[in-house]
C-alpha cells in the first residue's frame, strides 16, 4: 500500500467528517436549526460553496420537521433523489417518497402537451391529499410549474426544497421560488442536484428522529 | 410570474446546457474522447472544478466503451449511483448495474468483520465472472478494498471510476488508485459523488450508443 490511510472505524467516519467540516467552517455560524442541513450538504458534495448558497425562509426547518412528524409525502423530481432519501427513517414517521418521473402516463402526457415530464409530475403532486415536501434537485421546469400551481392555490406544500442544478432557467426558477410565500430551502445560483435534495431531506429526517428520541 | 424564463423546448434543454458549458470553458481543450465526460460531469454539478479535477489514464475511455459494448456489469457503491445510470442504454448492450450495498448478507458480514458494507461489496464484485466497470462515488473504503483486490490479482475491472466524495480517506483512496496499473477515471481531491459516478457512466453509455448508430 503506497498511501497512508487514517484509521477510523466504520461507525465513526461520518462523525469525523462532520468534525472536519465544522473545523473548516471556522468562524462561520448558522442558525442552530440550519447548521445540520448546511453541514450535511457539504458532507455530500465536499463543496463549501453551499455555506453561502443555501437560503432558508424563517420557518423552513420547523415546517419540514412538522411535515415529517405528521407522516408527509416527499415528492422528488428524480429517481436518484428518491433513492438517496433515508426511507427507513421516513417510514418510522409514516411517510413515504414518491417520484412520478418514470410513470408511463406522465411521459405520455408530457409528450402530448410538449412539456417536460417534470411539469406533469408537479401536477400529480398537487393532486395528493397529504402533507407534502417537494424535493426538487434537477428540473427547473418542475420548480416553475410548482410555483404556478402554488400561485393558483392548487398546490400547498409544507416545504419546497428548491435545489435544481444547471444552466437553463435554473437560477431563474430558484429566484422565482424566493418571491413566493411559503417555506423554502433554496440553493441560489446554478449549483444543486439530486444528491443535494436528498441530503437536505436526510438532515431533516435525522433531526426529527433525534428530537423524537430525546 | 416575476422572473423571465428563457424559452427552450424540453428536448433542447440539454443541448443548450452543453453549449453554455462549452462556451464557458473557453480556450480549455480536452482530448476528444474525454470532453463529453468532463462536460457531462459539469452539467450534473454546475461545478467547473471538474474541468481540473478529472484525471484519465490513457486508455480509460476506450476501455470503458469496450466493456460497455461487451455487455459489462457496472458495480456501484450506492443505490443512488445505480439509480442515476441509464439502464435502458446499458441494457441495449446486454449490460446491467449491480449494487450490493443493501444486500442483507453484505450488512451481516460487514458487521461481523467490523468493516464497511462497501468493503464487502467489492469482494462480491470480485466474484463476478463478467467484464466489469466499478463506479465508486461514495465510499473510500470500497475504493481501497478494490485496490487491494486488484493488487492481489483477485479483481480485474476493465475500468475503475474512482470518484468518492468527502473528508476521511477520500483523497488518499483516490491517490492510491492512481498508483495502480489498469484504467481509471479519477476526480482528484475531495469532490465527487454518486451523481458524478453516474454522470461518467452515462457519458460513456451515450458515446457508445452514438458510435453504434453511425
């Protein structure tokens, strides 16, 4: 072996990573309820830009925790985000994750209407009759359609995690969300992703689960 | 609507994104076979650091394409990476994606041996008798174990995509891979992730599929 590895037991790797992130953030402080989210996103990406990019409305974290505790549905805009969310913890609260992107009828309707599948997915989310978190890490068209539906009073998520990534209408879709009433967590700028959406959901889930135990 | 959106048809969003990435890369040039991979990773992360981070051995892309064309197995170290890989295109070549991380017997064995599930997963991969691509976007312990098994002659992947993300032994695991013979694509430094691993696989799949059609 030509490289020296740190000896860290499997169960301690995450805690050690969080210590290193905290140390590297130095004097930067975050509101107590936001810190676990910011740190988990940095843990997922190794990208400290998220210490500056992430924007929270005042009640965003509490709204997310409350929705989780009431057994909410988390709707994602990719199977990847769905896959990354801790369904064991979510399931303990009676919640589940749904993603409509691969549903054949969604693809068919999107094609017929010349819109993205993500657009149609948000309409499916609006038809759900349960507490809802939207976790959007990919498609700005999903976020734009969600904003339209919220404005029309047809979609009332407890929390919107608006972290699409990319180059076409991504920045704009997130700025649009920031003009809306309601509770949001947004990664301003181009960055974000399915991994970031899942990390934010998991940070909320672990906080909810931790508080539960206390 | 308080934000002006660009009017881009759903089918054109990706092409437009790639144009913007190419424009922003300016004078930066990449070997022809590597450019689609670098650009797809930037497309997935909106992070231009990958223009500098990604390191390719001389035959890496050709080895990956050859493995895909021969119906290889891609083994990932997260369900998220597995979820993000285009299985329709891979399936056309007779390939499939496997991830052993959630297998109950892997968890059991890892616990008994006090190693990570990722370590045991690589041993499962070594037991496969088919052309193999390892796509590791999460666990440095997977990458370290893969290097040990390669050194012992027990694992012979056509290509290792070594892009774990994080803070504990991540940099070291990737530097270790770079000392090994064989073909690799590595994201040097702390950055990487399941999304990056999937993006590299998809770039290879689309190149293989495109060349097929010509």
